């Protein structure tokens, strides 16, 4: 039963993540050209307070995603099956992308911010591919071998590796400047 | 073991990235942290972070005022901070804190910038002036995003656009009866006139006679300025500097050098960066001029100090945008040629400098002192800043407003007539007539 739920959860998360990554990479939400909006969504990118709210929310989601690693390696310390943790990880990844849209308006910026955005978006794409590879194991008789699934997951982890430093530097730069 | 190695690599990779960026933070080049390109006003100094930012304090209002306070005061700022000190305006301030420059001028957000480096929507006037149509029925059909349309209103500088001024100059012709710019005053002489043989260059220097001849023909020689007065070394132990900088010029031309350092040509030097060069400009520049560097002598020549060249050829030696390239086909250039050749009276010609480095009156005791303003920012954008100090020396107000509101005419460097009419003056006159009628009743 769980396998069915996990498969559906993973494929939904993977498809959503890929869709969001494509949208984020190709489009930009323009700043409003009027102050007479019914819903002043612009405040997300114009107000320092909202930038901090969405930024720290994004940091929170990123840290929660990291919990999957600890669940995997310290299984005695955690509750719930690994499969359900993996689905949750996928959902948090998608939620993180949605908050990323709110935080950046899908603008990549320059230099440090550009590096951070590329790593974050690429890591999510890697995660989506990893989720897809796991889902294929349940779905198809001829699925990717274990070796290849591990390789995809490692690519996901490898892309993620500079993220702690980039996030820390991004936060430092915001308060420094 | 494998997990430990992976963790070790992860930590090492992060420390390496962290170390690189922290090292950049300690150097003069902090480009790695630049989140986006700066506006046209600040892009030259976007790598002089400390010019605006104080570590962990952001951008204080003082940083903006250090460069722009004088300009705002000169402009009789319509939305000065004092206007918002009135407690009755607190509610409006919650919508837009107009006491702080950074509320409307956010840097490094390219997609947010509209015109004039403004980063709030064009209709921001709505916040406070939502009921303007009740006070000014002529504005009923107008949208709030047209308030700052050329020739109507500016947020800060309305010196040429306020009602009384519009009324006062409502009946002026397109070209005034005596279209002449003021004569420029020279600094006081340092001593009696000098000639070729009076030069005081050190004996151990090989002096080019051609340079000496150039100097001997200048106002410098006529006013007693000798070689050693300019070739002053910054190091007190040295007696001579082969390549004096703007600091040497400043001893006699303080106003001009201050203007230069505050303007587009000198703001990089003022911020401790390398001099401005056409290769760093966003405007179109002559490809052959790209490697030049800007200092006083780039335009004025090192020994000739030819102001006629500085007023025109120096500008066109670098600037290659359509406005600049069209100048030599304009009626302004014809007037300039006539003045230079002696056919036209002094002050009748219009060079690049006439409009962009205009002559300004300063008070010196009881006297009027006319100097060249070398800070182009003071009358560049919005271009209505140019009306009183420049255009109205020769043209009527209404014509000036119309001309500056026509971007095609500007690009063609004023060849022809304005293609549209801005109704500002007409509205002021109409309102004055209605007021008069009301009073009579």
C-alpha cells in the first residue's frame, strides 16, 4: 500500500519540481507598474521584512529536507518508514521551489546570488530526477538499475554540496550590505 | 570511512567557497557580492561599495545626501524631508516613506527601475494625491502614471514647472529677443602676465618649446600662472610633478573641480576608483576613444587649455550617440560656428558645454560670479532641470518645455520644431483666468 502512495507521491513531486524548475528558469515575474493593485503581491520583493520572511522560510525548508539524510543513517533515532520520509522530502523540495518563487520573483540576480540560484534550482532538478528514478522502480519492469539510481542520487547530493556556504554567504551579504 | 571522506570533502568545499568570498570582502573588489547592476546614475561607482554602504548598517540616508544634498537644496525640493515631518502626513508615510531616498531609489534591482533611477511604480503619486481632480478639474481625465510626464511634474525639482513661474513666463516667444548666454568669469590673476621666456620649469627638465608656446598663448600665462603653479607634487619633498592631477587645478578652480568630481566624468575618481573611461560608459561612445581616461586635461589639453575645444571637440571625441552625432547639423552648431568665427556676438553660440556644462551665477560678496558647472547631473535628468538654467537663456518657457518633451527632437539635436505641445502653461493661465472670474463674482 505504502509503495503505491510513495510511487504516486514521488512522481507528483518530481513532475511538479521539473515544471517549477522550467518555469523558474524561463520566466520572470515582473514588478508591478502600479500602486493600485487589488493584491499587492509586489510587496514580497519590495519589502525587506517579506524578503526575510520568505528567505528564512526557504532556509527552514532546506534544513528540513536535510533530515532525510539523518533518517537514512540514524534510523534508530527516527520514527516512520524511510519511504514516507522520502515522499515528505519530495514535498518539501517542491514547497521550497514555491517559496523560492516568492523570494526571488524568479530573478536569478548576479554573482553570488546567481550562483546560489543556479545551485538551488539545479539541486531541485537533480532531486526530481532521483525521485523519478525511484518511482520507475515501482512502475516499470525494466527500470533503472540500483547502480544508476545511486548515481543519480549522488549527483543530487553533489550539486547540493556548495549550498551551505552559498546560503550562509547570501545571508551575510544581505546584513553586511 | 567512505561517509567520513564524503563529509570531509563537503566541509572542505564549503570552507573553500566561504574563504574565497570572505577574502573578496576584505579587498577593494567586492564584485562577487554585487546582486545586480546599478542604475545609470550609479553604475560607474557600483564597485565602490563603501561609497553608499556601511557594513551591517545598510545604506544610511547620509550616504545619499553626501552627494545629492546640495542638488536637492538647489532644486528647492518639492518633497523635502521637512514636508513629511508634519505629523498629519504620518498615514501617507506608512504607504511610502518619502523621507528616505532608498524608499524610491533602490539599487541593484534592474527590473525594478523605471526612469530617473526610480524603483516605485509611476503612479506612486496616487498615495497622497488621489483627490487631485477635485482640486484641479483640468486633471480629471489624467491617469496617475502620467504625473511625471515630461513637462508636467517632477518629484524633486519643479523650479521651472510651478504655477506662478508658468504664469510669469506664459507669453514668451520661442526665441527671446536677446538670446545670449552669460559671459564666464576667470579666477583672479596670480601675478603679472608671463611670456615664453618667463617659464620656471626646472633646469634639469627637457622642456618641449611647442608646449611652452602653447602655454604662453593661454589665459594661464596672461594671469601669471607659471609652470610650477600647476606641476606641484603631492609629495611635499618633491618639487615637480610631470603629470599633475585635478588636485593641482583645484587650487584655482575649486568650483569647477568639485563639479567635475560630482559629475559623470569624475565621480569614479571621487570614489577612489580608476578614472572614468568611455569603455565603462553605457552611452554610445566612439570605438577609437574607448581606452581614454578622464581628467581635467582630457578635455582641456595639458598646456593649451583651449576652452573652445573643450566645449565641443572634446565631447564629440568620445560621445557617439545619435544626439551627439546630430549636433553638427543643428541650428545650435551654426550659431556656435558663427560665434567662433567672429560673425556672431560672444555668447550667441551653443556648444555641447553650453547646455550640459552650463554657466551658473554664484554670489561673490555683492558681485555676480559666472562659473561653468562641471557636474552634468545637476541639469541632466529629468531634463526639465535644464529649462531655467540653460534653455531660458535663449528660449521662451513654453517652447522649452515642448522641446524637452519631444524625444525625437532631442535625438535629432533640436533640428526642427517640437512635434507636440505640453499644456502646462495653458492650464496655469486657464486656472488664473478662472480664479479672476471667481473673485469678480
